[in-house]
């Protein structure tokens, strides 16, 4: 069995295993797995409205996945996507409501603000990693909580003691009457094009730019990159900044497209953590992230149909997603199994 | 001066109550990470503990009466210890990325707990428990002037247990053969292996201990603070315990101290509006204090915080 085939098979097997274990969980807890997965399917593809909402859900997942994947390629684990997304959400919502500008300036400005806020939130762990060798995992986790509490406080300030920001002006909105109408008035917005454009940007940086070459070199072997004359510190900081910018744009999807404002939050959105799953499943490649995001975005949105249609708690899908992460992470054992099967066949 | 003391009498017991669950969980983290296994999954293990603690309490309150909260903590400890086996199998035997596996544990913990809550109760949160963790007045000590009312009057039994566990953990890790082995497999597993120490077995035990302690932490939090279980019952306490472990430099007593300090910050954040001098400090500073301090500690501004050397590396026999 070739390595390339195994690399594709590991995520596929993980998805199948995840869905199977999910079915067993449903069966054991007295629910009908067939009815459950039928409801899930209909929740994703049932009608044009569902499809529109599913695609809308996929957009932030793509960006969160890109953020995690981009950092991974430089050998960094950015668990802080959640926090970067939250600050990006707030920045976009604030710029969207506080300024009055023509659309051609306002919308790009709001997107830029979100990217800049996310980038700033990535810069701090990047700087600490590059200059003081502080492990980015812990710093980004802490930055998540700082983002959550800080943004909650800022929302209070901006709304003069309220719990949500004012709605953004239409000039900053990603909403699209056209997309909404062809999907039976879903909340589908132009964000998906922003997300797909960023997929292209990530591919372009990694495959067509000197910067991307250096970033990947640092990811493969820091010492070799250093020896070859690359500035490892600069590359680590750049990787975290770009990763944070992707995550911040993920927040802009929510601010400028789906919600049009931001409310104070008791907890995280979960999109950032699911982004880890997306990147992992997509093997940290731009195209892989699109597939991973499509799968998890669909599962997350489709799950909303499960309580009504099959009377199964929505959390079953979170269980399945967690299991898929678990199996992909344990890819080593799947590889060992696959190699063994391959060897047996060769022996015959 | 009298006013100041009154504030302390008010705030110190709340701080300790908030700190106790963090102490349990942070000590759990110390065990796991000292053996070389990163445990980001503490949050998920705490969620599981809180869920089991509350549900067990609700179901068996008639059987165990006043002892219910304690038996519930025990049940939570067992279930979370078993749950942590998943993390152990993935990160030790299957050589999974330990951070990713921990993230999966976090997602899985809250998903399973909420799934079961909806299945059992048909709504997003459980009922409220009737038997809570009791408070004690410690005889003699409570009569000490100043310190008595602060530390020894109407303290939760679980807080006393937490401090006892921290001291016990210190004894185990630094004064017993098992502790020496634990530390050695976290620093240099190959050297430990050549001395005949079963590296993976020690790591399994350490992860299971961390699961059990995080489960206790969750059950204590739920049975002292919220008294029911819902999606926001455990909301970052696991990560704060992780922070306490790092701030305490992977040392049980240090972790306890950090947890007490973070508990103090939390207590200040929720009650600052009622305290003179503090009412003008926006509570957001107090909320982010533990996290900001952890970053500062890691950056080396408050002494150097260095983790165990082999942290995060699966041990593969024969590789160098």
C-alpha cells in the first residue's frame, strides 16, 4: 500500500469509525441510529434552505481550519484560534457599526479590522515563542480566556452597559439578497467566497512564495532552516500572525454575515476548537481544509434537525466529531493496521 | 481597620471555596505531566466529574443520606479515571499527539455529559441537588483571633480534603519510590527504562490518577458552587487548573498555592462591587488576571517555569 493511499485512508477510516461508534452510542441509549442519521442527512441536504444554511456554517469552519493548518505547517500548534476568532468578531462588529462609509471601503475595512485583531492575538504567542521559547499551546489557551473576558467587557462599554453591540450598517454587511433568495431565504452570505479566497491565499503563500517555503522549512526542521540562513524567529512570528488573521476573518463571518452584531458570551463558540479537527482531517493542506470544513460544518448544522426529526439530543454529533478527532490523532495505530493488511495481501 | 478585616472574613472563605476544585484538578495535572503526558483534557475530565457527581447525588440521595455528596465525589473520581483511560491509550500506546487527544477529551466530555443529561432529564440541565457538601467549624482552631474566622469557620469539607490531597501528593511524588519513578519517566524515559522502570505502565497510572483527581475537582465544584449540572457548569475551571499547575511549576504545593491565588482572584472578581477601593476596578482585570499571570510566569518574569523534559513525547522503546 502506498503512503499516499494510506494518508487518504486514515481520515476516511476515522470518519467511518466515528459514525459507527456514534451509531452504537445511539443504539445503546435507546435511540434509532437509522432515524438519527436520516434526520442528520435531511438536516444537511433536505431542501435548498438547509443547503444554504449548511454552506453558511461551513465558511467560518474553513477559516478556523486554515488558521490551525497554517500554524501546523510551521510546526506550531495554535489552540488560540477560538480567541483570535472572538476578537476578530468583535473588531468586525465594531467597525461595522461605528463608521459610516461607502460599501466599497466599509466592508473591506471591517474585514481588515477582523484580520488585524486576530493577527494581533496571534502575534503575542508568536513573539513569546520566538524570543523567549515559551510554548505556544499554553499561551494560546490563556489568550482564549483573556479574549473572552476582554471582549465581553468591551461589548458592555460599546453598548453602554448592554449585552450586545448595535447592528452593523448595511455597508459593512456580507448579506446577499441573491444568495438568500436562491436558497429559500436562508442566511447564506458572501462569506463563503471570502473563505474560499483565503484558501487560495494560503495555497499561494505556501506553494508560490518564498515566505511559504521558509515557513514550511522551519516546520520540517528548525535547525536546518536556521543553518540555511533563514530567520527562524521571524518565520515563527509570521506564521502565528497569518494564522491569527485567518481566524479573525472567521469571526468576521459571524459579525458581518450571520449575526450582524456580537453578544456577550458565557463560553466559547467552539468553532476554533473544531478548527483543530478540520485541519487534522484535511492533513493541513488548503484543499483538505475545505473538505474537512465541509464535513464538520455539515455535521454541526445538520445536527440541529436531529432533536425534532428523530428526538435525539443534538450532542450526538459533537460526540461523533470528538471521536473522529480521536481516531485521526491515533492515526499511528490505523497505519500499523493498514500496513499489516497490505503485507498479508502481498504475501499471497 | 475593622472594615478591612470584615472584608477579609468575607472574601477569604469564598476564595478557598473557589480554589478547592482547582487544587484537586491541578494536582491531577501535576501527576500526569510529571510522568511526561500533557493533559489538556483536564477540562473535559472535570466536566465528566461534575456531571457524574450531580447525577449520582440526585439518584442516590435516599440511599446515602448525608453521606451522598462524598459518595458522589467517589463515583465521579471513578468514572473520570476510567474516562481518562482514553487519553492514556491514545497518547501512550497509540502515540497520538497528546494535545490533540486532550482536545478530543474536552469535546467528548461535554458532549457525552450533555447528551446524557438531555436523555435522562429531557432538558438542558439537571435538577438541583438537596444534599450539598457540608461546611464545618474546626474545633479550637476557629477560636484563634483573626485567622480563626478567616480560615477555620464554616469551611467546606471538600476544601480540607483538597489541602490534605495536596500534601499527600507532595509526599507521594517526592518521598516515595513511586514518585521517584514518576519523575524519572517524565525527565528521561530511556534512562528510566534501562533502570528497569516500566515507563508506559507508570504513565498509565499517572494519567488515571489525573483523571480521578480532575473528576473529584469537577464533582466538588458542582456540589459547592452550582448545585446542578448544565452546559456552563464547568466553564474554564479545567484550563485554570492547568494554569495553576504551570504557575506552581509542576509542584503539588506550588500548584495548591497558585490555585488558592486564582481562587482569590475569582472571589474578588465576583464580589469587587461590594468592597471599598475595589468597586472602581473593572472586574474584567480580575477575570483575566490568572491567565495573564500564567503567561507572564511562562515568559520567565516570575522565575523560570520549566516543564518536565520528556513532556509530550511518546516513549518508543529502542529509539534515541
